[in-house]
């Protein structure tokens, strides 16, 4: 003889588990699609508004800029040399197949200055400087220093975030120029030594396709990428939870999210650039 209600309870329990699982999935999707982007956008607006508050934290800005330079200059140069060499080898082989080997320098300039240098700069700034910034702000958060600043009437965005964000953008401009110079020098060495290219032809063809707007849009990309890296690092650091493990998770999330945003911004800026700036023909 069966006991009434056991089967119904089991079915209700299964249905409740399914509904709870679906609710968790929907809440997670809503958090990723709506809540987190909304909070990040609100942080961006508050940070840009805090930029107008006087006095500006010049000492913090200089210290952060020097720190970013110290952790990014050498890795940037080491990455730029093989990057420029690989581009030169690949482009040189293709140009040789097309019978236009004299334009190897021009194509290398376009590839390195227009696309490669901003991306290399942004990846180094996000990977080295952004992660360090997130770890610093996150450790302050879990030690309740951020809460103490708010109690004292100090705006953490004005005191900590704005100088770090502008330092990232400022240093990214110079790192972009460094990557361009080192990358072109590496491409020159690889082209002349490994592909038997002519040094004079490589240098003379620099302005055959490249133009000044290419350099300007590369600098603009680096500036935007630096601001993005600083904002993402600040957002994840200010929302770190769960002690040291939470700070480590925030640092990992900072690097991944920044990389995704940088590639999206690079695509959008490049698309707009090609739409509004006429390209130079040979």
C-alpha cells in the first residue's frame, strides 16, 4: 500500500530544483548583460565627473605614470622586436610573390604603425599596469581603506582612480611611439638580413602608402585603450570581495575583460577611420 503524496512531493521537488536552477541561470545572465555593464558605465560617468574636481592629484599621477613606465617599457621593447620582424617576414614574402618587393617598407609601416603598435601597447598596459592597479585598489578595498576614505569625505574616484586612469592613457601614447620605432627597426633588420632586401628601398618607401593620419589614429587608439584599461582595473578593484582570493579573481577578470574591450574598440575605431579618412594610393 503506497503512502499518499510521496510521488507528488518528489515531482514537486524535481520541479522546484529545475525552477531554482533556471532562476540562477537567468539571474547570472541578467547580471552579465545588464547589471555589470550598468555599474561599469556609472563608474565611468562618476570618474569623468571627478576629473573636473580641483585640485588634481599630480603627485599620485606622476608616481603611477613612473610605475607604469617601469613595468612596461622593457617588455614592450622585447615584444615589439619579434613582432616587427614577423610582420616584415610575412609581408615581405607576400610582396615578393606579387613582384613589388620595393614596397616592403611601406607595407611594414602601415601594418606596424596603424594596427600592431596600438594593440601591443594596449596588451602590455592592460596586462602589466592594469593588473597591478586592480591588485592595489582591491587590496585597499578588502582592508576597508576605501570605506575609511569615504567616511572622511574623500572621494576615492578623485583620489585614486582618476590619476591612475590618466597615467595609463598618458604612458600609452609614448609606448605606442616606442613600439612603432622598435618594430620598424626590427622589421628593417629582418628584411635586410634575412630576405636580402635593399636598405635604401626599405627606407624610401616609407611614405608610399602610409600617411600622417595613420599615426594620429594609432595614438588615439593607444589613448582610448589606456583609459579603458584604467577604468576596468578600477571597477574590478573597487568591487573586490572575499579577501585575497577575491582580489586575485578580480585581477584575472580585469585582464580578460580589458582584452575583450580593447579588441572591440580597435575594430570600431578602425572601421570609422577607413570610412572617413581616404587612403593614400601608390
